């Protein structure tokens, strides 16, 4: 049994630095959008993202059998939810998030299910099957971000999940070529068959044809539908969080537009949104965040994400909870606020230092 982190000193500075490094190198879009989050949310989102990245890497390429990797991650979550994280920076950081926000365990378990589906090389016959996959690997993250922002309504959680699924569909459309080279295929089998594409034959020699382009375009159209449906949920978020989520939505949707501009050929090149365009979208998201529209409340959640919303129970722990759980919560709870606030102060200090460096006059030589 690995040693528990409670026997090791807390290292909040090192933990935050390591988590920021993971976020910066793991997803440029997420990193760009997260810069618009308020400090009170950004520290938690960094910690959450770091654990998700490490978990994905462990399942996908951690040198373990799938069952062993999943058992390892489940054990790590067990310790995190007992307030006794193992001695990994991302576990210690996530334990703080879990205790501060009472993050539902079911959302992280769903994410691990999605990682397992990836490792198993699953293929998806219908769009609904693909929604099920997207709900686990991305919808769960959307729900967790919504929860961390302090919004717990079923409608807001549903829209956040749908935004995650839309982003995942965009990823799939963009990465068709890269996935094929790695022996993976996520496009719905029924759609390929309807377009006259034999998936097994195509995987042996992936090529871009008008038929494949039609399938990719169809997937982007579905992503756009979900982006539109999810947009209403942004109005339900705290005002200081809306710009970051709107930015993520706009930038990811722009990836689909860039793919269309590139001729819907994901095998030739990977669609990338130019930095100049990202800056425009970030500025647009910041301006639009102040315009709060009434959110639609009559749209049922996507069927694939309904179970995630149902598992987000906002009720407090029962009074007769086991004594060891109450003790663990109390032990970690005493340092939660201090640690998160320290994370936030450190990030604010970084921003101040960077601004100070930029204000200093440059020394020129002749």
C-alpha cells in the first residue's frame, strides 16, 4: 500500500506550479480560456484539469494493464474522497477541491469510464453511442466545472455537460487522421456505412474522399447544434465566470469552422485556430459576458448526459455518516480554505510580477 500524503508536508507552491505546467502543455485552448476565470475558480480548475490529464495518461500509456490502471486510479480517488490523498501533487490538489466544493464522486468515476473506453479501443455505431462516450470524457468535466463555479441547478449542469460533448465531437472531427494513424476510429459506424465507406477497409488505408468529408461535416453540424443548445447555460453562471466558458465555446466552435475552411480534410492537416483569431474570440467573450440573457428552461438534457445530472446530489452528508468519514473531512477541511486561498494569492502574485516586468523599460545597446 503506498504511503499516504498526510504523512508528507503539503507543498502548495510546488503543487500549483506542477498543475499549471500540465494545463499549459496539455490543452492550449483550455489554458487560454482559463485565463479569464476568476482566481477563486481558476485554482480549482487547474487542480481538476491536472488530475484528469494524469489519469488519462496513466490509462492510455502508463505501462500498466487496463484493469490495473483503473484499479490504481479508483484507489487514488478513494483516498482523495477520504481526505487522505496519496503523495502525488495532483491528488493533493484535487483533495482540496473535493473538500471545498463537495465535488460528486460520480462525475470523476464517469470520466474514468470514458478513459477505459478509449483504452479498450471501442468504436461507436450510432450518434447516440458517440454521445455516451462524449458524456463521459468531456460532459463530466463540464459538469465538474459548473459545480466548482457554485452553480448546481439541473438545467445549468445539463447545458455544461452538453458543451463538453460538443467540444468532444469537434475534437473527433479534427483528429480523424491522427486517430486513424493510431488505430482508432470514432466516427459513427452507421454514418460511414450510409456514406458507402467500409470502416475496416478504410482503416487499413485512410484516405480523404467526398464521402468521408460528408461524414465529418455531419459531425460538425451536430457539434454546432449542441454549442447552440449549451449557450443558454452560460447565462446561468456567475458573471465573473461567463467570459471563460464563452471563450472556450467560441474557440472550440471555431476549430470546426477552420476545418471547414481547410476543405474538410482532417487527414491532410490538423485544423488550428490562428492566435490572432483566438485573441479576437477571447476579447469578444469578455465583452459578451456582461450581457445576460434569460436562459431557456424547456430543453430536455441530451439523453446521454441525463444520468450525470441525476448523480449530482446537492444534499449535505447525512448526520449519521460513518465516523471515519466525518473525521477525515474535518482533518482536511481545517486546511482547505487556507490552501486554496494560497493558490489564488500565488497566481495573483505571478500576474503582478509579469505586469511589473512588462512595465520596466527595456535596456537597449548601440
